[in-house]
């Protein structure tokens, strides 16, 4: 469960903190600041920054600012920080309004308690599309925060911003964006581009006059086969070379898969742990039952009971509607294949 720190400093503030606490019951584990327990405010704050997703200060802004200052890093890492006055009049989104979700938390608290939300991020103030919020809502990795800032600036200026997406699009595309439906991108095109895909943007995309922002969905399954005893480094090298050949981003990897004979294969387990990937294995019967055209090997079938491990495992883990992106890539006793699951982005979130 996510964690939220709540700090208050007076009896009136404590009652207000309890009201905030009740709003998030079942959604957050609350980490209260309790001075009587011997933990200093800064010690509590450090614990919240290390463990939590949000902090709420019930009190003066100055207390919050001075307390969090030593622990701030950047918007991709900092938790949401909010401040609420003891009277419950205002809820201020102070830090990580978009990526951390402070803006939405402020709106939720304000609506529940009848307070006024105070939100100062430019896109929100101007009622414009916020690319970082959209990315967070749709679980898209942001390739470059610099490019994301430039896209937001272009939106605020009213400059042309194009959108390309390999997945399905749900909801109404904001009026600030213009759909680009061709995979080939012309050089010298006036405007900026948001490229939503597990594939890297084409080189021609660099010809746009504005920034090209790559938003990356985690939608790829990596099928892996290997001889016994292959190391993490050898497996990683093969997978990275396969990704380069397929022209996909490694940040699009969601999970890895293989045959159950490799369930305890140390090299694969270590690779998955290093990359933060879920690891699934399937029996030879399950893999043989996957329909499709695969790179068949009688040698592999004699050892494993199925004619192909990496392609079939990748497709099995991609689920219904999945398709192969890259067939078997082999190097030094390791094979890799990629499959993509069905995916979409939603502008209605």
C-alpha cells in the first residue's frame, strides 16, 4: 500500500489532520508525525521521503518549506507535498504537482473538506494539456524531462504539437495536439512531436523544428532461452543487441518469460532482478500449444519438448491479442525474442 505522511503541530491542526487521514483510509498507510514519540520533524520527513508517496503538512507553509528543503531532489523522485492551514480554508499543492500527484491530492482534499485548492502549475492555471500528467496516468516512461518541459512550453505558447501513437487511443485528444498518423516522419516539419510507442522514434523525427518527446509504454515481453549456466551479463548483452536490432526501447520491457526448465536459471533470474522484470515460465506443453509461425529447431525440441522457447514464451506472456515483434535473436548460447501485448492510452483519465 502507498504511504502518506501527515504532520500537524497544534490541537486544532491535529483535528484537521484526522479529517485528512479519513479521506485516504484504505488507499494510503498513514505515517503521522508524533513529536511525543521522540522523532524529530526532520527525521520524520526523511522517513516519508524514503518510504512515502505524499506528505501533508497542516500548518504554515514556512514550516513545510524549511523541513523538506534538505531532501528535495527533482520532480521525478520527490513525493507529493501539500500544505493545509489549520482552519481548513486552503489546500496548497507545494511540490510534485504533476508527477507526484500533489495537484490531484489537493483537489481531492479540498472537495472532501470544502476547502479551496491552490494550484500554481502553468498548464493547470491555463487549462492546457499537461504531458507529464498524461504520462503518469497512462504509465508511460518519459524519455527526457527536458523534452517534456519543452513540449509543455510549446503547448502554453500555442505552438503546433503533433501526436503519434502506436497503440489505440481512447478518449478525446486535446485540442492542443494534432494527430500524426504516419510512421515515417518528414525532416524539417514545423512543430514538436509526442511519440508514444515501444519503438524508438525514427531518425527523421529529429528534423522536427521542435522537440521530439518519446513516451514509452511498458508493453513488451522478452522471451529468453539459453544454455545452462549462462551469466546475467551474457543474457543482458543478447537482449540489448536484440532490442537494438528491433529498434525498441529497453524501458518498454514489462516482463520476461521462458520454459519451466529455466525456472531457477540464475542468469535469467539475476537479469530480471536487475531490470525489474516479472519472470514467467511455461511448460513445454503450454509453449507447444501457442499458435503461430516460429523458428523451429529439432535440437531444441529434443531437449525441451518444444521446437522454440524464446518466441513461444514471449508470445505466451504477451497474452491474448499479443504479437511477435522480433523473432529469435541468438548469440553465444542465448536466444531472445520480443512480443507486444495489446495496449492503449486514454485521454479521458
